[in-house]
C-alpha cells in the first residue's frame, strides 16, 4: 500500500498561522495555503508566520499562480519560506482556474505553466535563465538567503492527460488524479459530523457547499469551451489510472 498523508487546505487570512498550529497539534502532516490575489491576502507572508510558530507540520501551496508574480519574485519568496521553515516547504503551481478569471483573464496554458516551473527550478539551482529575453539568475549574496541550490519540491496541479504528460517531464509531484509515474495529492471536501448530526443538515451544507459549487464549475469549464469529447477523455484517463494503480 502506498504511503498516505492527511493534510488540510486553508485560505491565507488573519487566522492562517493559528489554524496551522492547531493542525500540527491534531497530527496533520501538511497544511496547504491557497493563492488568489483578488480573493485573499498574500500567501508567503502567512507561510512565514506559520513557519515561525510550528516545528513539524509541512507547509505547501495549493496553488501558486505564475501570472501573479515574476519568476524571480517567486524564487525569492520560495527561498525565504524554505529557510524559515527548515525545509518543510512544497510549492505547487496551477494555471489560475479561479485567480485569473477573477481579474478577467483566462487560465494560462499548460505549456506556459510548464515553462515557468522549469525556469523557477533553474533559478533555485542557481542557473541562469532567460526572462523577457534577458539572462538572469539569483544574485543574493552570502547570508541574504540560504545557499543555492535550494531544494524545494515543485508540484503542478493538473487534471487531464496533456497536463499529466507535461507534469511527468517537469514536476516532482502533482495535485490531481492518480498519475502513472508521480505521487499525487487529491483534494477532498468534507466535514466532521457531531454525534447524531444529520449528513444533510444546514451546517453540513454550509461547510461543504462552496467546494461542491467549485466542482460543478470545473465540469462546466470542461464541457463548455472544450466540448464533451474532452470531458470523456478526462474520465477515460482517470479510469485507466484507477485500474492501473488500484485506487
């Protein structure tokens, strides 16, 4: 049986660090923070605060949006949290399914996402990369950040066959359906019932309803612009991997 981790996802807001402290006390392996500039506060600030107040729990991003930060700004932010957390950080990236439409933009392409993650990995390894046509690299002097190479696992959030193929070449792990070669994290919405509490009660609906709306919205995004053929391809892809992995 594969190793499993039980983690929690939390929005970056005033209570984030306190909630991560509680999650660590409860035995969660990892806390994931969301990233959407039009909706929430900056994730790196809250990750840094949580890192200072905890000692064991892993810290992760679900997910960082490349279009909201230059690749150099992203590398510097990741280096900061990696140092403060003692190596407990995982950084996962996505196309901006919520963040970009919130500012009137379509999600970025999968190829652009893969290129960004590749450039970021090179910067953290102290390699030079092309940014807007110019060669650049991290120039932090000794003592101003941890020494490079900075070893932070880089993940991608992908849910279809094209994304899975790119992630297999680019990422260390994924958020999404079971993958043929990479470990995967799956997002599950739910709540803990009080003794005798009905599963369809008002409190339960309020707790998990927003995530169900997101699930329905994702299916609508797949069907409307891409058509039912793409949706069928996604279902076949997930079914094949479930059969292959036994999950």
